[in-house]
C-alpha cells in the first residue's frame, strides 16, 4: 500500500519498503519485559517511533506535525476496528455515558472529546450525556432548574417593566394559580385581536393612573398593533406610572414580538408538567373528584407527544380545559343515568373535547382507541380508596417506560434521537450559522468540491442550474445573492437545499443519501424504459405513488368492465392472484416483519371489489406514508399529503395493540 499526500508529490512512500528497512536496520532493542502483553506494547511503541523517525527525514518541517497527527489518528482508528468488542459494552448499555472508554481512549481524552465518541456510538443518549457533562463541570444544581415562582418574578419587575408570559401548548397561565394570584388585586384583562388595540391602550392609560394591573392576552394574534404597544412601553417612567401599576403580557413565541419589550421585560415560562406522574398529581390537586381513568387518559395523550410521529402524527396542544369540560360532562351523565352511557361520554370526550383539536384521521383512530381503555365497564369495577391520599400517583416513577403509553421500548431510542437532533440544531443556532449553515470565508474550496461532486452525478434542471450558478458565484462571475447563499449554507451542513426540496419528492434524508436515492430512482425508471415493465415495482421510486396505485385499479376496471368506484386495493404477501402487481421498497415503523411466516418481502397489490373486504381482528389497517415525519399538509380527502394508502396486514394480536404502538409503513427511511 502507498502512503500518499497531496501536500507534495515527493511525499509518496511504499509502506512495505519502510517496514523492510526498519527490520534490516540494527537498532538498540526496545525495553524488555517477561510479561508477553507488556513486551508487545514495548515493541509496538518502539516500531512506531522508528517508523516516525524514518519518515520524518523525508518531510519538510511544516509537515512533520501533520504527519504525527495523521499517524496518531490512524493508530486510534485501527485500534477501534481491530477491537470493536471493547466498545460493544457502551453500544449495548442503557447508560453508555457512565461507562469508561477502553484504553487508550479513556486515559487520553478530555470529557468533551469523550462526548464526541459517544455522539458517534450512541447519538440517542447525548441529552443525558450532556446533562452528566454539565453536572461534572458545574454541579448538579445547574441541571435542576428552579421551580416556577411568580413571587420572585414579580420582585424583579416594577411599574415600568412589563411581565411577559411565554405560552406553550397545553399550559394556560390565566387558568391556573397565576390567575388566582392576580385576582387579589385590581385587575383587568383583554384578549387581543382585530379592533382590540385601542381598547387595550385605554385600559393601560387608566391603570397607569390608578395603579391597577392590566393583562393583554395572546399578543401574537395582534402583530400589527405590537409597534403601538412598544411605543406605549417606551413612554413608561417612574413619574408617569403609579408605583403599583403592572402590565402583564401573554404570547406564544413569535418573531413579530417587539425586541424592546422582550429585552426590557421579565420573561416567564410556565410549561405543562412533563411525565405521567406529575400530570396525574396536577389533575388531582386541581380537582380531587376527577375520575382516575380520565386523568390517566389525559396524561397519556399529552405525554405521547414526546415520542414524535410514533406518538402522534401531529403534536396537539391538549390542555387542562379539555380535561375539565370532560370531567363536568362525565359527572353530569353519571349523576343523571342509572347506567353509565359510555357511547355518549365517549363521543363527547373523544370526538368533541379532545378530538376537536385532532385534524388527522389516523390520530383520531388512536385517540378513540386509547379512550376505549378507560371508558369501559372494567374501570367501574376497579376499587379506589375514598381517602385523600394520592398513593398511586405519588409512587409512579418520575420517568415512564414507553410500554405505559402502549409503545415498544425501542420508541425511547426514536425519542432520544429526536431530542439529540433538537439539541444539536439549537447548538448550531447559537454559533450564528443556524441549522442551515452560514457561508464563511474559507468555505469556497469545500463548496466547490461538493458542487462539482454532485454535478458529475446529477444533471437535472433545478439542481444543475443552482449548482452552476453557485460555482460562478464562488469564482466571482456572478453575485452571491441570498438564494445562492441559502443553497451554499445547506450544502455545508449536508442538508438538501430548500430550493431543491420545493420541486422534489418529500424526503428527510441528508444530502449525500438524498443524491444516492435520487440516482436510484433515475436508474429504476431508465431500466423500465429500456427493458419493459418490471416484474416487481419499487413503489418508493415513484414521485407520486398514489397515481401508480390508481393506475392498477383503472387497468383492472377496464379489463373486467367493472365501475372503478366499486373497486379498491388489497395487499397480500402469500398466494398471488390472477390480477395484481408486486411492489417492494416498504419499511415497517414501530413493529417488525415476521420472516418465519412470510418468506419473501414483496407485497402483492391486487384489486378486489369493496364488498369483499372484511375487517377482522386478524387484520391491522396500516397507513402507508412517504416519510417518517408522517404529517403533511391536510388535503381535501381529510388525510395528510404525506399519506399514500391504507394497507391490510395480517396480525396475531388485536389491531388495537398496533394502533397504540403507532405502527405504520414508510416508503423511505431518514438515513
């Protein structure tokens, strides 16, 4: 093998010649030892150093340190490749950050460098690893944020400094203890919206004189009036404002909020409690008469959101108002009827109160399936103590396993990966480059190589034109405008530029994987064009797979002379019928395929009459999505634009089991 360098064409060494010369060279022996392992280490160090000395004679002074660095990195890499079992314990552990790295990594690396290794081996555990890193360097108190304390926030304000509540989904400060605190004072509130600006201004003017408090709710809904509010706040002074006057503002995060108010105001966040235990405790402390099952359901639907698409296709802001109205309705129906009308309360709670927020049909199916576990005869038969103890709630673990929510334990991995991605995307934002990257001086060569590499593989209009313009901008032939800078920024961080994504099929893949996938799609269509219709169709390779599936139904309808509205698609993986097509390229998310029961992994897509489709407990209606994100724009059919079709999958377990696990089929993965 040759050790080459682009630094200087003279740096070309034939490694075996160097080794032979070192063997022939009679040099003093290395340190001896009777212990074989120690002796081998001495020999390795001795040989490595002699190799270094031999090569250094041929290098310029400026390149000797570089050679030492490359030699060190290659030796460490070789140690990792030859002894992967040393790292397997870390890879398999549930707490990898608590396990010491094997030698020499453990002794020679700093804590920050070790985190980089963990980032490569276990990216799903980076959030607890960062927590451990901060704890070790700053102390445990820096990873235990102080509890919400309205009094302390109030003490940091005065009549000229507004208090800004930053809202979050599922938390409403005006319906909580904050509202009860404010009621002890002269207090007025108004929800901002169209035409409410002048009324709010008058309320503030009056309160400044008499020392009362004013709360302007939902400032993010009155963006056009925010400049007026900023001017009002700028005129606040100790001479014009009564010392007891306070201005309270509530708003969701918005880029339109005035910078002056955000800089001068006391910002307060009040998020909903995280974890099933805290959710249940808050519900019972709010109203001790809440039914345990309803509270448990409320906690489940809120906590599933942290599992991403496996939890809900779209994250919904279920809050305490949904729980309270459901509780009042439940109490009313239980008191008025001898037998609990499960059908009525299920409809009101599931379809109206909570379901009113749900816009995705598959999320609605999950919501109703989960609610059915709590609105049933079995929960009435369960004995609950009448005393004022919360023994069950208080003794729940702080963090729950995914099985509590009906998910598989591997759902934790997906959740942890999402948290890691969010953490590092936010870290990029703090560096000024942002998640899309920022072009800095010195990036031209890197951009030039990336653009040229893609151009040698892809010659399509949008990609080709944007890359050619980018190369011209790098050379100084055209101006680097904001559009080209956005393309360059995305290329630098390995993301598909927004300009390409606008005209592309949906994809969450990084740049390199996206180009590979795009080329595979070209090849699939090219082979079809050159060799005729394939025996197996790669469904993932279509830009709009729904059109292909519709074409299958149309062909069958023409051949059999049956109206197309009487037909639908069925999917099998066993015996092929006379009419149908084989498809592949599907991935199962949230479950695994039974390879023993089904020997091959091609689905047979066949056309049948709708009246022949019978749903049983042995069939799971599985949604098929284009990407793992699952959500998309809501189409006129009521489904997400990410949704392709519903497939019937055979199952040994009840369909409800897979519904709660969030099982779906995907046309492509994210890597």
